[in-house]
C-alpha cells in the first residue's frame, strides 16, 4: 500500500524538483525571520535584507543537497550567518583603512599648519607629543568621544549609538574634553597665537 504524502512533504518534494511556487512558500515562511536574524549582526535593515535574499538564492541553487524539510531553515540561517560574518569582517577592513587614511591626512595637515607657522622640527615633535599626551590623559569616555568626533569626524548621534549613550552625554563629554585640553595646552596655544 502506497503512503500518501502530507501537504508539507509534497511542497518539499516539489521544491527539490525546482518548483518556484514551492520555493515561494519557503521564502514567504522564512524571509522575515532571516532578515531579523541578520539585523542582529549587521544593525542595518537594508544590508540584512540583501543578505537574506542571498541566502535564499544560495538555497535555491543548492536545493538538491537539502535532504529534509527541517534542513531548509538550518541551511538559510547558516548561509545568512556566514554572509553576515563576512560582511562584519569586510566592514572592519574598510574601517581600518579609513582610520589609516584619516590619520595620514591629519598628520599631513598638522605638518602643513606648523610649517606655515615656521615651527622647527623639534617644536613640531614636542607639540605633537604634548597634544597626544593631553588627549591620552583625558578621562576614558571623554577621550573616546573626542577621538570619534574630532579625528574620525563622526556625528554626535553616530557616536551616541556606537557607545550606547545619549546624544546629551556625547555633547557633555565633548565639552569636558575641550575644556581640559584648553587648560593643558594653554601654553602651546599662546605660542600658536
């Protein structure tokens, strides 16, 4: 006696044979969950949607390798997680490159400004060391905010999100950092002026 397939088994078999309607069934069923999963990694809904779509494309291309219907969500989550981790690694590389370029530009600008003021190289080195030390001596949160705002050129809202604080806290830390740097660098500022 032949066993009758359940509706779910039938959809799964049609999916494995390349039935687009069956694929759409799984897409509709899991897409929002995969997007939500990716948002947790990427913190960007557009990127999360893109990764989810890539996971479904990968599923479609590898449908014959999925041996049972419970393998579909497992396949999708694994593909999405892998893509998210690759995206995070890529973002870190891009961020390091931007940081490096920013530091390069900052050093070049510092050199040009100080040369325009006819500083000799000894004064230039001394001033840079003094400024670096003054920044390093700031309280930790003030230093983080100052570097993100003045060196990385980030907006207050962006900094607040990264550090998990309010925009007001970012503004307060920035004000405190500038006040402390003005005090510590007063002698050098008078030389500048």
